[in-house]
C-alpha cells in the first residue's frame, strides 16, 4: 500500500462571505493530537497574515485503495456531473446531512422520474449504512448529531459538488 501524505485543510472566509481553501500536506507517522497541534499553530499563522476569518480546519487521512477489491477503473459511462443526492434527517430538529455520490448509475432510478429507487438492493444497503453505520461508526451531521433516516434520494445533474 502506498503511503500518502496527510492533508490539513484551512478554510478562510472573506467579508463578502466567500470561502477559500488552503491545503497543507504533512508527513505521516504522527498522532492525531500532533496533527491538531500543528493545525492550530499553522491556522494562527494564516490568521496573522490575512484579513479573513478562519472558519474551519480539517485533517484528512488518505487511504490508498491500490490493490483493493473496490472498483479500480471508471466505467465508460461515468460522468461526475451525474449525481445521486441523498438527504438524511438529524436528531436535532431542522438539521440534516447531504450526501452526493458522483457518477451515479441511473439504473437505480425509478422509471420516468428523478427519484432513486429506495427498494433497490444496492441503494437500500447504502441507506442502511447512512442510518445505522458499520462497525459502530455511523455518519453524523456537521454538528456531530446522529442521523435519523434518509428523507429523500434523487438524481441530479450538476458540474459542482
């Protein structure tokens, strides 16, 4: 398995409310608290030389899929603009989580609609993991609240994510 660098992402927002991301790669082999310490210090240095507001810092730990049994090549029909959009409710009223799956296979869509077939076995498996998780880990909303259920699932066609 190839070793990939850890990415630390810093999001800065300007006075107009627009955000920009700065990504810094750091070596592997450190602990999560080490990465948090670096990210906090580097974030402060970014703030010291910019006029914007630092709104988010995230640490991305890449996983190499080389040699894995997950699909190794895109199908010829793959198009990142074809997306599945799933919306899941949060345990906190008014909050939700959104999942977009690029290169969506339209064979999972109900005929003559943009609705994703929730009875489709592969869709049902994805919904089950969103709602209950795998190995004790389940998706949450941005505020770390549990998700309750998938509220809607439809096909969209957009160039952005």
